C-alpha cells in the first residue's frame, strides 16, 4: 500500500513541477496538464519603407510612349519609368518663342530640349548633358541623320579615357563601336554642323535612362531612345538647332 501511495505522490509532484501549482492538487489529485498548441502564431512582420523611386506623375499615356518599340533593327525595350523623373518625360508645353516651327532649342541648364511647334507651344523632352568643362553654345543645323549609328569617339576622348579602347574595333571609318543596343549613341543620332564644319556635337539616344536629367556624359545631348526616335521622325535635314548658354556645371561637350 505504501508503495502505491508513494507512486501516486511522485506522479502528482511531477505534474506540479510542470504546469499545475500546489493549490491545484487536492488529496493527491492533480488536474491534467493542458496540451500546448501544436503551432505557434507567427510574429507580425514589420513593414519597411521601400527604397525611394520615382513613382508619381506617370499615366497610361507615358506607359504607351515609353513601351517597347516595334519594327526596329535591334530591340528597344520599354523604359523603366521608375528610373526617370516625371519632369523629364515627353510632353507638349507652353513655350513662346520667336523661332520658327521645327527649330530645336536645347536648354542644358534645365536639361530640356524643345521642338518648337508654333502658336506658343513646343514638345519638351528631357535630356542628359555633358559634365563640367564641356561647354558649347550657339547655332547649328542638322546636316546628317543616322539610324543605329556607329560611334567614333574623338581622339581627345580616347586620350582622356583610355579604358574605352577595349570597346573599339576597326570599322569602315576607323576605330569605333558598331551600331546596336550597346552603342553609346543609342537608336538614333543627329549631327550638328556649322557651315561646312562638323561641330562633333550630336543629339542621340542612350541605353542609360537613369542619366536623363543629369550632367554625366563627355558631351553631346542624350535622350531616351523612345524620345530620340520621335524627334528623329519630326526633324528634317537642315533643321535649325539653338543651344542656349549653360552654367559651368551643366556644360555640353563632345563625343557622346
């Protein structure tokens, strides 16, 4: 009998040490332990703010303007609009000017290119311009236009940036980069001349949309490929180009 009582006491004390308290045991009777839930609820996940991206100011029209371009010799993918500030997307704006319709006016300080439409209106495009120290302003005309142009960097650029030699190969007009998606001139280029002199300045596309609205290039005027294709179709040979003066930090330069 004592052995039986001893075993009962041992079981009760074991239960007391687990989940039941001394008050819960009465005359050697302890309530059974309540089963613990098999699955514990997951702690709430804290929401973290995403990295800042341009998201406001877009609409279906912009999505259509900057979607993939069909019928091209090389693929022209859709622009990642989150990489471009909405202010630099193509739009019709009020722009009183004494220049005749069809004139291209480049404002490097504001990072805009205007195609004058007349009636106080213009089509405005966002552009990227040259870094500090590559300044030029004046008037020129579009003497030549190329689709998917080859790029021939000037000797001065190769001297400043010898690392670009790795990208160059022998083309029909010298060392350069053949036209295509990886070409710095993008899908189109328009060449600015003054009289019989090539200024070495270009209006061209880019495969780096994040550079629009910035001064990052070694010169020239870069546009989103979708925008330069649009401008190319609207601009005939002989069109007048006016490049306004710029501050030192937003100068223009040569080479792309």
